[in-house]
C-alpha cells in the first residue's frame, strides 16, 4: 500500500460526553463491530466511582485503567479507526483538552433524558474553537427522555451547534420502536434483546409505501412520515464540506447499551469522518502526506511501577511514516533520538511496531526527555502549535517538608509537570513555587506521587488566586509596562516555558488592571 493509501485508511477521533452519558458503553460497542473484542464488559470505565475508597487511591486506580484505554484501535470496512480516550471527570478536563489536539474528529454523546450537560458544553467549546468536525449521538433511547425535536433545539442553543439528523427515532422509552436511518434510507427495528448481536435492517426506499405501516403499525408510520416532513422542512440537508469545516453536525439516535443505532453511527462515521488533517507549526503548515515523519507529544503517562521511573509519551503522527530504530529530531532539546520499542495500540493491548502512519498514535518509552507539546521531526526545525495551557482553577504554594530531599522534590515536581498533572508557576519576586490545578484532587495525587515515586515530602499553603493570566505586550520597554511590573510584582510569575504570568486574585483585579494598563494584554490560555 502506498503512503497515501495507508494514511487515507486512518480515522482518529475522540468521544466527548458528560460522565454517565454512555461513552464507555458506546466505545465497547464500536469495538465489537470492529471484531476487536469478543464480549461486552471488556472495556473498563475510566471514571471515578463515587464513594469508592479514598479519592487519590481512586485516581491511582483510574490512572492504571487509563493506560489501558488511552488509545483503542480497530479495523472496520477497510479503515483503521483510532479512538483516543478522553476522561469525563471535570478534574481531568485539561487532559481531555490536550487529547482533543490529537483527534481529527469527535463524537459527542448525549443522554436523552439529561440532555446537554455541563462537561459536554465545555468540551464542545474546545472542539468548536478548533473547528473539529463533530457527530452527535443521542443515547439511551430505550429510556424515557426528551422529545427529539426539543433535544435538537437544546443541542443548537446550549452547544452552539448547527445540527441535522441522519437518523430519526420512532417512539421513545417504553414505546421505542426503532430508528429510521435517513443516511441509508432503511429502518432498524428495536427488540431490546440484541445487546451482543448486530440487528437486521429493512430497506424502505419510499416512505409512502404500505410496507412501512406493516412494519411498525399505522400510527407509528403516520407519525414518522409527519416528523420526517418536519425534519426536511426545518433542518438543512447534510453537507460534507460544512461538516468538515465544523459548521454542521449530523445527529444520530440509539441505545449504546442495546447496541442499537450504533451501526448507523459507525457506518456514517466511516463514510464522512475526516482522514488525518494538516497541522499548523510555528514555521509552516504540515500536510499528512509529506514523506517525512513529524509528530507531537499530547500525553505522558508515568509508569505504574514507582520503582521504574520510565514513562510512556503518546505521540500523534502528523505526517509521513514513523519507523522503529530511526533517528528523529527532538526539536526543543535539539537532539537526535531513536526508539527501539515504540508501541502501537490495539483494542485491548499494545505491541511493539516497526512502522506507523500519519493519524496513528505511537507510545514512546521515555526517561524524562519529553514534555507535553514537544515536537519530533525527521530533522526539520518547527514546533506544532495548538497545545495551550488553560488557566488552572486552584492555586497553592508548595513547600519542601524534608530539607534533605530538596533535589528529589525538585525533580519530582519537574516530571509531574511535564506529564501535565498540574501547572507550575515560579514567583518572580522570591522564586516560591505555586502549583495550579483544574481540580482539588490533583493536590493529593501530587503529594502522594512525590512521596511514593520520588521519596520527597511536600506541604501546601493557601494562595488566593482567581486566574492565571498570560501576558502579551508589544513592547517591553514602555513606561506603562514597567509601571505594571512594579505595581504587580508580588503577583508576577513564570510558567514552565518561562512565559510571564500575572496571578490575579479576583475578576475585579483583572478588570481594573486592564483599564489601567491597556497595552498589557491578559490571556487565560498560554497560546495566543
Ligand atoms: P460514561 O462512560 O459516559 O461515564 O458512561 P457508561 O458507558 O459507563 O454508562 C453509564 C451508565 O449508563 C451505565 O449504567 C450504562 O450501563 C448505562 N447506559 C449506557 N448506555 C445506555 C443505554 O443505551 N440505555 C440505558 N438504559 N442505559 C445505558 P450503570 O448502572 O452506571 O453502570 P453498569 O453498572 O451498568 O455498568
């Protein structure tokens, strides 16, 4: 197969959902279709179970699971499909944002009864910012829930999407009869007992045909005809180009648990979802079909065995072909590296591979060279863009509680930050270290891991910060900027990349600062 054919086979996506909407269940059914797993229950849920053990032990448990589910790959209809895992828990939102930099499209799962939920809103916003093509799957149609038209409205208003249905439900909950597949023009009848099997569909080319009445009964047939008339009148026709640009999102209905409506989703996905896309760097745009390999690190996983400090860096291949035992340039460090045992991912295992292609993810064993966002190339010097850090929600000073272990603490903090567990800010004034996190749980994790993996002891001290604001100024030599630095010196810090950050203690402070120092631009993300 040519390089282009290999790359065109690949479809890499992530599922985004509020916890409990059915992400794990849907993932599992997709793998069943691909023949990648034999039975249900094979995919472990990575969500944090409520009330289970202590919070940080629970996170350790989930960390173990998330190594296994980081990338799940399967073949279907001649395509290689890579599903990238996205933690649903809000304390891990930043992990999910970063993973979304490595997908070429996304599937949004919504619970028919709960509708659009908080976590979905945030994640869809990140996808919208990047114009990532999205499909929507309305799940749990076997349960009572919202009216299909109302839900479509909710998706449009709350998620800011522009939708068009490619399948349409017939009834809901106790009266759920099945779905009409607008994309393939057939009907799939729901029996509720086909959890493991793939159900049969009946072709209905002509909706006025009496066959429809025989199949689902006159009342349902009449209703379906009316609703589809309305659908035709209200929603735009599906347009591939608009979907690819992120301007139009097709919607599907089904029940993941019953493996119902999943095939319709998957078949349409295979037809319409994008193959690997080009990506911007600080120098030029890189196309997937370029002969030379390039890729970037979007996730780093620490080894679960604390005695071995090696890690697995997940690299999304953006262009060309990655080969084992070949020298590549680690652009930030300016050094050449080769990898003897790169891992590729399959449904439930990882294996050493000789080559992987644009669109794929490879796992590289690392002893501390990589940091999230790092670029690897075949020699050319450029850095991929688009892995910004977002302002953390919580901030605390971190102190060394064991003076004999200062080095260990420093190394531990350094490596945990490389992994993206949290963000480190070093105050300009006195070099004190401040840790910023998305969720309060991360503080326990950091403390625990510093002790168990690095033999260091840390304590925290409160530090009242509302938001970290990355600073942009056109000219650093203005009187205004000098004055800003003088007035705010206690709140100025450097992030890990040595960018200047203003740790503002309230929304009011931010507003006042902007009014007083208009030439100093404040950003809540690190890339602007
Ligand atoms: P998540 O990964 O998005 O957090 O959701 P997950 O798939 O774990 O599903 C959350 C719950 O919703 C699970 O029940 C699952 O069985 C159920 N579920 C998923 N899809 C459907 C569906 O189509 N219909 C119905 N009725 N339920 C669905 P649970 O009781 O929390 O877990 P479990 O004990 O059944 O595993």
